[in-house]
């Protein structure tokens, strides 16, 4: 079995941000969202802060599901493309020499 398949089977793949650096553009957006949230929370009472937290958590959950769907769709497309490449591998062979 290949190393990558063993890692996948044993849940040893490191695919989270720990192994990848964020792009500068993404880091700017993260920093901005933290700043804006802190500013907004200063203006809210406890009830409104709880509502804001629920909104943020709901958006996060939806975004996570959307990312998961995109990943699975992309993976399926990649496998389909790979299958197509392998099904047409004979186009590179000289048929005259094979006969």
C-alpha cells in the first residue's frame, strides 16, 4: 500500500492550516474580521453579543459545509478526469508496431 493511502487510512494526513501558510490576502481579511468583531462587540449588550455569536457560528457552519461540498465535487472531477486520461492512454501508442 502506498504511503499516502496508509496515512489516509490511519488519519495521519495533515491537511489543516498547520501545514499550510495563509496567503497575505487571507491573513488581512482574518485580521480585519477580528478587529471589526471586537469593535462591534464593544457596542453591544450581552443579549446582542450572544445573537452575534450565533450568527457567526451559523455562517461558519454553512461555510464549512460549502467548502466540504466543493472539495468533494473537485475530487470527483479530478478522479473523472484521471479515468478519462487512462481510458485514452492508447492514443499515444503507435498502433502499427503493436499489430
